[in-house]
């Protein structure tokens, strides 16, 4: 059986869709607290909907990843880089599932306003308002967001390192229309 050279279409779509949403959320999410309550209420509906979408996509993506082969490490990668790459990727999966869960749990206990994702999922109605519990999940959501930001920046740095300095196929094999060079791995 031939070795897999690039990621399949489903893996690529899931990767880029989650990446796009998460990057938007990491950029704009932290500023939500500073908005006036009326604006925050409106924007949090979009934020909670996108977070719910990320959770759904990750609950599809994780089993997909476990049941489908992926390309092996590039020939340019040493043992420590391969190990770090695996730690980083699996950390993404864990944190990307935890982030919306923490957000949903925060929304369930929030006391200031109702959180209704997609205008349909009334998270605030799922539990009794509790400011202390909401604050715990708010902190967890914030810390997890900071960890995700560090991972995203590290992922960008590693991607560009491979593409610009190592000149291997690491980036090309995940790009939607990336052409993988046969002489590179």
C-alpha cells in the first residue's frame, strides 16, 4: 500500500473551517467583556453559535482523525519535532473541544442576559443562574482561549518554518488545492 502524501478533502475542509472560525473567535472573543451590555448580548449570540459549531465540527473531526490515515512526518523532521508535532495536534483537539464546553457551561449559569445559540439553543435556560459557577467557567474559557492562542501561533510558526526554511510538503499537503512535490516528503 502506498504511503499517504496529503490529507484528504474531508480532513482539509474540517481543518480550515475550524481554523477560520477559531481564529475569528480568538481575535474578537476577548473584547466581548468590554462592550456595553446591549451590544454584548447581540454579539454573544453569534459567538455562542460559532462556538457550538466548532464543538459539532470537532465531534466530527476527532473520530474522523482516529479512523483515517494521515501523512507521516516530513523527512526533514527530527524525533523531537515529530513528538512536539503530535503533542501540539492532540492538544488542539482537546482544547478545541473544551473551549466550547466551557463557554456553554458559562452560558448556562450566566446571570446578566440570555444566551441563545443560533437563536434556537437556549443555554441560559438549561440551569439555574449562578454567578459563582458562571465565573468559574468564564475563567476556564479565558485560560483555555489563551492556551489555544499560543497553540495557534506555534502552529503558524511551525508551518512557515517548514514551508520557508525546510521547503518540505508540510503546508502543501493541508492546503485545499496544494500540490505535493513527489521529490519532497
